[in-house]
C-alpha cells in the first residue's frame, strides 16, 4: 500500500494496483484510510483564496474546501455525510510562508485523523488531530483533480495514498529504529535532545 496517484504541473501518474491491494475496486470502492497531500505557494491576498475545492451531493454528499485566508492562515473544511471536520492553521507560525506542504491523513476504522502543515524541507510543522474522519469513495478522490474540482494555480501537485502517511523530517524512521548515540545504540523512541550531546 502507499502512493497511488499524483497530479500537477500538467502531468499525472497513477498505479491502480496499489488501490487493489488496499481493497479498493472500481470507482465505488471505499478508501478507509489514506492521505491527501498537496504542495503550494501561499497566496498573499486581502480576501480568502481557494486552493482546493470539491463538492458533490447525492447519496454520499461531500464538500472539501482548503482556502488561504487573510493574515496568512489556512482554513480546512471537510463535510462528509453530515459530519464536519474543520481546522484553521497559521503557517506564519512556521517562520516562512512561501512553499508549504499540507497532508490530510485519515484512518476511519480507528476514528482518527490529522492535518499536518509543514515546510517541504521538514524544518517546521504544525499537526492538528481530527476525530472521527469518514472513508472516501475512490470516485471522489479521482474527481478532486478533475473538471468537477478546483485546484488553484498556486498548487504544485496533489498526491493520494492508500495509508496514513507519516509526516516530518524523518517520516521513514520507525520508533524502534536504532540510533547511534555516545552511549551506544538506542531506539529512536527513547532518544531526546539530551541524547545527542
């Protein structure tokens, strides 16, 4: 399981085999856990600027709105079948407000999700916990970057994964990874700032 599609800069890539491995089959399949990631330039504007918009009604109503708001903030709103997840993040707290990466990750069976905003170099990040996220229909994920959705020119790419992707400067390291310290090898999970000196 992992990344199954990337769209941006006039290019696209997808791997349907990843979806089959994750249990999704056809456009009506459900992705019970996953990640939507996008990188973008934060627009400077005196009014809200949409970065990613999608809305559809029917038997599985859904509305996603990611907007840059005046003062350098970001507003994330996801409405799915009567449930609303809303979070506001302020990237100016990260020091620089140029290029940013946003990850919305969910695990519906575990009823947990998170919204992560970070500098692409991993130097700074904000993480907000989200309770009770819902699964996504594959057709809605596909439609996000299609003619029914809106992706702002400031967005470099949008990527989709079939699992909750880690975030941060070393997302590939497990807590049990052995790290060489002056006192010998220690698991990453027990290391702290004092361990390094």
